[in-house]
C-alpha cells in the first residue's frame, strides 16, 4: 500500500525538505519520514502539492506522458474576455514552444479563500479577475507565462487539483494523509 500526502503549500514555502536559510521548507510543515514531493510549486505559488513514499506513484504523477490534469485558480490583472479565454483554450505560443490546449473558464473569487501573506498587490484603477485553468503539461512557470501571453498577468496562483486529488478538505499549511 502506498501513502500520499495532500499538502496545501502556503505562499513563500519552497518545495524541498532541506533548508536554504531564506525560506520556510516542507520540513517546517511535514514531519513524516520517507515521503517526497511528486512535482513542485514555485515559491510564490500556493496550493496542492502531493508527496508520496512510492517511487512509481511519484513518477506516474510527474511524468508528462501521463498528462494528469492540473487545475489552478488564477487571479489575473484585468478581466479576460472570451477572446483571451479562447486563446488559452487553443494553446499559447511561449518562448519554449506552443502549449497544449487548456481548459479555462472565468470564475468568481473562490468561496472561503484564505488570505495570502503577503497580500496580493492591487492597483486602484485596474480590476482583477479569476480563472479556473486546467493544463496537462508542466513547464516552468507555465500558467503565469500563459496568462501573461494572453495579456493578463497572474497576481495569485493556487493549484487546486492534480488528477482526482484536490484541496477540498486541506487548510493552508496543513496536510491530509491517504493510503492508496
């Protein structure tokens, strides 16, 4: 039987157990031996990080050939219209090539969303919007680069789900253990 941890990574935490002297790490939140991250989230991103004690499961989660869907809640600068959403749906040209098509829809700010520390920067005269964006690849800072290419820079990025696993019952800085 394999063990998987669903961790709601706060902003500013790095996705490693070893300390770098500058940021909080997974070791500050998870005192479970022999689990390792299956993928990563940038320091300035929040949300679901999976950890497991099963190397084969870790590989299946992270290997692009399995194309597990990853859904993000994305707060962007501006209010994307249908033209921008359709551009994301078709795929966006980035400096490292064309992305696969994404599933994307405008959404209201997620209900019960926790406050971020530090807060997101706001500009008085520029509204913000929220997107639910699902991708099936995982390039470096891909979601941020995609929304910027569509003309809507990312202000806040929360990974909500990977495959069938989600943040549904996991508070920020907390984790849930599942045997699978």
